[in-house]
């Protein structure tokens, strides 16, 4: 059995936006992330993916729930040293590598920022050697060190963002739509780089995406999120082959394939959340339709989902 690196238990993140209004961006999310795996988190824009990521690494204080990293509570009262330790072990890569790279800093200083904060180099020489090594690791080179972010293409900037994250030798990386802003031709390169780094360094990823098209190739398991909740979670193959929740089916029907026959007959399924008529007596929770395949549903829906599943 794989070891758990991250345990997320009933995590909540509510934003107060004017008195009576509360945005339940993350509304009771529970899942584990195993050491060395990639967990894909998918859902349309605004469903709470980034907030989940940011709350896990404590960029936001959680409204409720728990996050354990190697069994240790990430939230709650922490000393500066403890917070710094978590900061080093959990890093983030962002969607827009340009907005997240300071335009006035050289690539070397951007990459070395974490090295400086955490005192990971004993001398200037060691610091630069580390920067050069990181540039190589992400497919750039020494000559890039003294340049500025605007001199690079989108894909190269994302490589710089990855080098910056790797600089502090993290165990866990949240990649928040790291390829969404890139040309399709570049997307695969970045995904392959992330995969290579994972193999070489034993990294664990939470890979966030707004559609299901690329996630399959990088994720071992996928969680589908809708309005602050996980509605379905399974291994990638299982999710693509046997989707159960109507929202997942709708996301899958939106993926175009380079096959004209398929495209001619592809029917986009529209998800209608009002199809779930829950009464106050309904216990809506994640239930296991097949081993390790969870679906958010009531008891009644569960019976129906199971029947449909077994018919296949
Ligand atoms: N800092 C914030 N203050 C108030 N509302 C926020 C904040 N961040 C995100 N939200 C809201 O929370 C919801 C989820 O946002 P987000 O996590 O960014 O979604 P996603 O990454 O899936 O697109 C959205 O309704 C968004 O408007
Ligand atoms: Mg987001």
C-alpha cells in the first residue's frame, strides 16, 4: 500500500464577500495524496481548485478542516521555523509564469530566491552553481542566468518557474494550471518535463487543470471538483473509462479528439445540477461505486449509479 504524503480532511475555505454573502470556495473536501503520485484536480473555472491548492500550503488560513503533511498538521499554531519548513517542502507552480516572475529580477535571482531564504548555499559560488544546475535540469542553460523574464517565451518562463520551485528541494509541488496559458505544441513538453522530474526526484504532484484533455497523461488519479466539492475521484483510466457522475461525463464529452469520425458524432453533454433533488433526509457523501472509485451522491443515486456501472 502506498504511503500517504498529504491527508486533506474536510477542508473548508469560505470567503466573506460583504455581510450576508459567503463564497464557499472549498466546501468540505477530503482526499489523500500518496507519495510519488500525481493527483489531477479538474473542474471548470471558479470551482475552487486554486483555493484548494493555496489552502493546502497555507497561503490561506483554512476556515475548517485539516491538512496533514507526513502526518504533521500544516495548519494550527506554528512557530516561524515550522512554517518555513513547510514552505520549503511544499512549492507551487503557477498558470501564468510571467505574472509570477518579478520582471525586475534576473533569472538567477528568481531561481535563487528560495535558496537565499532557506540558506541552502554556503557561498555565492555554490549559489550560482546551484542555479546553473537547475537551469540545466529544466532544459535551459547557463547563458540564461543573467537575463530577465521578458526575454523568454511562455514555455521557457514556465521552465524558470519550475526551476524556482525545485531550488528548495521540495517533496510536494502544486502545479496550478501550469500549461493552460501555453501553446498546445509546448504543453506536452512541460508535461513531459514534470514527469521526468517526478521520476528523478520522487516528487509528489497536485496537478490542477480546468479540463480533462491533458490531465490523463500526467495523473495517476483524478479528482473532479464542482462548486467547492469533489464529485468524483478514481484512477485516471477508471475515470475516463467508467465515469459515473453526470458532471464528469459532461467534462469528458467536452474533450475534442483528432478523429473526424468521433468529432462528427461527439455530443456535448450539458450538466444540469438540478437533476440532484436532495431532500433534508438525504445523506450526500462520497460513496465507493467500485474499488477506489468515489462518487458524491445520495443513497438513492448510489443505487442507480451502481446499477448503471454494473450494466457496462
Ligand atoms: N481571495 C478571494 N476572495 C474572495 N473570493 C475568492 C477569492 N479567491 C477565490 N475566490 C472565489 O472562490 C471561488 C473559487 O475560486 P478559485 O479557487 O480561484 O477557482 P478555480 O481555481 O477553480 O478557477 C470563486 O468563486 C472565486 O471568485
Ligand atoms: Mg484557478
